[in-house]
């Protein structure tokens, strides 16, 4: 039995979705929410985990890096696994494994155990994310995608946005162990619900005989090494560090082998033919850039609020929650618009709104607080939803049924890789632009500037009054002020770069072929 024949009945079914299918789909959506949430849920609580496990600052960063590396390997692999064992079996096993790994992470007594459990959690959890997209475009007819697409778009964007908020609240109210324990009960419910209610495709175990093990190994090497280089590159000064050099070498070798196998193997691990569809290729490109914006801003705002405003993780979460509320409010509107507007126009509107929100932040100062960031955050949340819904529909909504599962894995991979590339670029740009701005600011503060000398004399006198070394204290305070101002200027440069990038996407959206509707139900026959 071929994969296309296997999928054909699902597309030939009557348009009405049964209650059991709806329950199963909602359970899958919640499982995806847990998997994506766990990417960011620890980001605001790494210091608590570090203290609890007695780990070093470099070691604790792997609590997040290990999850990301493992997840990015599993996401594209999930397509062929779903075809071999069926979506029901894959998702149920992934949900169960994710639940067990979450419980194990909560019991970790040292950093080595935590890293292993997080890697298992990320790898298994990665199998849940693409399956939801495949299910949405398999069991729901085009007429209902105005409801379904906003749901998965909301989850994909909301989960990483509120991750720091949820993590900060949990670690403050209870302990870091509950960052993982909160997954246990919902994970059990999701596993049971999917096992009972999801049954829209059949396994094709004949594919196992042709499984490309070399392709799997090379893909794991390529994606794993790439994620490591992108995550750790800036903190290790890129190619001045031997580990980054070796990571880049392994990434290159793995990439060459992976693409060779993808184009020559009889049954490749990842079918890249989906990229021959113009809309899917452009949709994946947009998903990649949206990943840069989504994960980039989720990183940038906490950096500013913590470093400049001195907020703790809970206060940062409360400030950023505005974007989540904007997403909730915009989701139903985006669903309605997607059925009434040209999707290309809708995307362009979203890109312009996102660009406007980032441009507004280019005029920030060290005094900006909740109210100054309010409108940019609302624009960010609304625009993300207005972008993501049409991107999902354009990329996956017109593909042949037999390509949906593999394509959904590739589509989600582009978003995650976009986030990794975006964070690497942002961190590198922040570091380099801060150094440049610092050097320029220092040039303007010297003995020929009376205002600077008067300020140093005043501050030095204040410290000397208390018996301290006034000159040293004043110079240290001045250096800190210059460094902070240089960082804020670099921060503004990053936001200007994001603005230019999203305005450019507005013009690229015109190159997409106007979608003419989904593939008919008999396309798989």
C-alpha cells in the first residue's frame, strides 16, 4: 500500500468533522503547545536551576541548548515516522515519552542528568509539533481552515511568547522542579485522548524496509551541529573557539551527505520535493523570517527589561504578557480575514504592522517602561497572528495529500532554524555594535570636555565624603553608564535591522502565486 493510497480515504471522507476527531485534534494542539512552551519556559529560570543543581554558568546553558538540538533533529524526521507507524501511534508515543522525560527532568540531581533528560524531552517532543499541522490540513476541509489555522498559528506563536512569563511565575511561586512537573497530568490526558480519538490515517510499514539510515545519521549530524554552532557561537567568539570550528566542519560534512542522500536515496528521510511547490517554498521562507522575529523579540525584550530596567523574571513576564493578549484577541479576526481577503495582501499587512512595531522601538531610551513598550508589543502580537495564518494556509493548504506530512516537518523546521539563526545574528550584532558605540562614546568624553570633568569631580566628591576612593568609583560609574548607553544604541540598531527585514518581506509577498484552493479530496487516488 502506498502512502498516497493510505491517505486517500482521509481526504475522501465527508466534509463534516466528527466529535471524536475534534477532541483528538484539540488534544494534539495542546500537546504541541507543551512541546513549544518548553523551549522557552526554562529561559527565565536558568539561575534557579543552576543554583539547585550546583552547575556552572556555561553548563546550565545546555539545559536549553540540548532541548533545541534534539528537537530540531526530530521535527523533519517526524514526517516519515508518521507514515510508517501512523499519526496516532507517533503522537501518542511522543506525548507519553515527553511526559516521562518531563518527570525525569524534575528529579534530576546534577546538571549531567538534567541535560540528558532535556535532550530526550526535546527529541520526543519534536515529534508532536509537525503532526498537528499535518492533521489540520488532512481532516479539516478548506471551508473550516479559517477556524483551524488561527488555532495552530496562535499556539505556535503564543507558546514561546509566554514561556518566560509562565516559567518566571512558576519558579517564583513554587520551585524550578514544577517547570517540568506541570507537564505530567496534561501529558497523560493528551496521550490517552489522542490514542482513543485520532484515527485518520493508516501505517505503511513497508516504508521501513527502505528506510535511509545513512540519511538519518547525516541529517542528525547536520542539524545538530548547526544548532550547536548557532546557539553557542557568539558566547565563544565564533571561529576563535576550536569547538565552534569543529562544529562547523561537522555541519558542513553532515550537510553535504544529507543533501546527497535526500536527492539520491529511494526513500529519503526528508522529501525535499515539496520545495518545488512555489507557494510552499515562499511560505517556508516567510516562516523562517517569522521565526527570527518571533524568537528574536522574545529574547530582546527580556534582555532590555532585565539589563536596563532591572526587572526580575516575574516582572518581565508580566510586561511581555501584553503580546499574548494581543494574539488571543487577533486570532478570531485573522481567521475571518483569511477567508475574505487575498492571503498575500493579508500577509503584507501583517509584515507592515510588525515592521512598524519594531521601528517604534528604535527611538527608545533607558527610561522606557511598560507604557512606552505597550503599543509596540500590541503591534507585535496582532501582526504575528495576521502573518502566521496566511503563511500556514499558503505553504500547506494547496499541497498534494501525500506530501503533507513531510512538508509539515520541513515547514516547522524552517521556523525553528529561523529562530536559531535570528538569535545568533542578534547576539552577534549586539556584541559588535555595543563595542563600536562604546568606542565612539568614549572618544567624546575626555579632558577637553568640561561637562565630563565637572561630573567626575562631583561624583568623586560624593564617594570621598564616605571615605571611599572617589576617583576610582566615579570612573567605574561613568564606564557603566557609557556601556549601558552603548548597549541601548546597539539594541536600537537591531530593531532597525528587523524593521528593514520585515518591510522587505512585504514586497516578497507579491511574488507568491495566488492560492486557488486546496487539493481536492480525490487527488491522492
